[in-house]
C-alpha cells in the first residue's frame, strides 16, 4: 500500500460537493487523520436519520387529539404552573407546535430548529406535568419512567437538532446538499 493519492485542485467539483462525500473519497492531505483517511458518512446514516425523523410523526397525533377537544386541552393546560397564566394562549401554542413541528421534521424542512423546539417543548411538558407535581416518583407502579413519552420524544428529536435531516430531506434540496 502506498501513500494515498490526492486529487488535483478540486477536480472540477463545486464547494457544495465538499459537504457530503462517500467513505472512500480522497480529498486533500489535511483531511487525513493520524490513523488514516477521515471517513464521511454513507447512505446508511441518511436512511437512519430519515427513520429517526419518521419516529417523531406519532407526536402529531397528540396535537390532533388536542385540537379535536380544545376546551378539555385548555383546561388541562390551565392546571399547570405556566399554563395558569394564559391557558388559551399556551394551549393553542402547544397544539400548533405538536401538529406542525413533527410534520416539518418528517419532511426534513427546517429540521434543526423544529427538532430543537420539539425537544424544548417535551422538556417543558415533562417538567410541568411530571417533575413539579407534588407526588413525583421516578418510576410508575409498572416500572416505567414517569413521563416516559415526553422523555422519549425529547431524546428522539434532540439528536436531529445537532445532526440535521441528512440528504434524504427537503433541507438537502433547499440548501444544495449542505448539512
């Protein structure tokens, strides 16, 4: 095995090609770590990010359920510490967020901000509805975590806030392939 060959000055590629490359692509000498070539992600990671995005879609059903019976949802929001201040406003804000943000995440449109907002919303819901209750216990009688659904959606969407949607998304089309 000899030294890896480096291509000429960009070989006619555009700068947007630099953001997504295949595992065996060789760029410049500075793209080599001490142990060998730096590996970029392949198509499997993009498919994994797509599956992670689709996993947030059931959250939309919670928003649709809230929209169907908005007075009951508003009463439930009014029972929380923050929601008691302006129950109608916070109920509508939560309902619209629960319906719209998962759709944006699944489409891969504005994925990072949408995922960050969903993660923040789920953290807020967990704190308000689970942690701040007077009878908080970490585990339910069945052995599950208290507020498990909110924590799972938080942990499902937070990585998308860091990674973005991947190449199988509207964001990839919109930004010319940049992450």
